[in-house]
């Protein structure tokens, strides 16, 4: 991520434990950056270093022209960083009421000023009138809003949220995703949110930072990252259903022919693609299961520019409202069908089918991540 030289920027370039990561946050433009990746990728380590709860091993953390941590003699403690931190477990004090929790970080300011700030923060978090409520009386969603109010009350330069919805049950978490995004944007404070949940990342993020094995692999708008992962590791992190090694056998204007296992496919090459595709290049073919069709009748016509792959069904499993169908098309292939589609075609394990994949649905990613961590 690169931002203007005059903007107030939070810059991170750290080596700490297993983390070796670089990223920038533009604090002049409120929005939500999601630090996304599998468990153990180093997301919480980064956010704790930003909050001043951990010291970095080496590297630098700066905000504007101020050095927060250089891995050596310079270290600004958490209380002086003007950072709002929302912990995964919310960390509300059970012996304090809501107003006392929200005002906890406001220091020794006059009581009237403190009360005004607490009231404003609770209104922003959409829990006005909760000042005298006891923490134990709050629902999960109410406690989430109170914790957010406490984080925004001191008007921090940046909000840090570590798995903010992880402690809630599934229905509540799904309901609060969009509410949390709306509340953060309403507060007008740039936010960095940590999550390993794909749906949560898509719902919350203006910008997505994918972290795998302690390194930043890709940065960009969430839809772009999920649809066009930079490498096979990102593809796995964002849940691509089929990821298969392949080799480029032919390149023509706008397209590439590929050898994928025992099969041959053609892929469209987007005009904005950063790296050139050349004959002989090893790549990863990435496909969403919803972009793969299956036909039980061999003679059925296919749309133009569509790959037709003879295949055999190797597995069928229900996943929520869809059926996951695994097939051998010369390489392992995943397709999602509705129950009605599966029954209409009479598919079962061992059925011979034709897999249909439009050229535009075939995404080519790097098989091995490139040394430079920040891409697309």
C-alpha cells in the first residue's frame, strides 16, 4: 500500500517472532482495513505490536513523523499512542457500569467533559441511555457496542479490533457484521480489523491485507483479492474451491492455453494483469465451485469460449443449501449444484459427466509466492 507523502500514515515494517511484514495505513481517509489470514498467520501479533502491548524484535512502527517502536531504544508505550483497542473478549470491567467502562480511558479530565464524551460515544455506538446499565445485563450485541464506545471515546488516531465478533454465536455474528461496519464508519476513525472469517472480511473491509505465514501476500479491495488471488497461498486463504498446478503451453492475444494434470484448458488473460504470462510458466489454476457446471449428457451444447472437460464424479456432500460435487477431470475439480440440479441429472459417485468452465472464470495465480511481499 502506498499513500501520498503528505498524508498522516501508520507505517509498519517489522520482524517479530514468525512475522516479517510491511504495510501502510492512510489515516487521513477513514475506512476499514481488514488483516485477514488463517489462524497462526501473525495477525494478532501485528495488532498487539501496533497497540504497544508487545515490542517488536526489529524494524520500525511509525505514525506520521513519530517513531513508535524501532526494536531498540525507542518505544512509545500503549498509553501514549492514542490507539483504540477492542479486544476479542471485549474486556469490559464487570464491577463498573457502562458509563464507567466507556470513560475508563479518559484520564483526569473534568467530570462534565468526561460525561459529555461518554454520552457522545454511546450515541455513536447506538446504545444511548445505557450509562447506568450493569455489564452482566448486556446482551452480546450490546456488550459489543459498549466496547466499541469505550474504544472510540478518546477519539483515537486509529481503531484496532482483534476478532471483534469471534465471541458471539453464529446468528448474532452474522447480524452484527454490517452493523459493526456502519458504526465504525459513523465514528469516522480509521480502523484495522483482524479476522480469519471470510464472510466477515468481505462484509467489513474497504481494503484487505492477506497475511500467510507471517508475511503480507496481497493487498487490495476485498472483491478483487477474493476473485483474483495473487498466489496459491492466498487462493487457499480466501477459499478458492479448486487450486491445481498447471503449465502454460501456448499464449495468444488475451488468452493462454494450459496443461492442468491430464487436461487442457484455455484461460482469458485480463488486460490489467501485472505479470506477463509466458510459455512454460508454472501457474496455479484457481476456480470457484459456483463457476463450474456439470452435464450428464455428453452431446449437450456449451456456451462459446467454454472449456469442456470429460470428468468422473468422485464425491458428493451437502454443504448448507448447496451440494459439493468432487470430480476427476484429469485434475481434482469442485463444483456446487443445487439439490434439484443434482437430482435432475441423476448424478452419483462414478457418473461420467462433462465439466463446463468459461475461459473468464479461470484465474491464474503464481504457484509460488514472489519474494516481494506486497502485491496487487
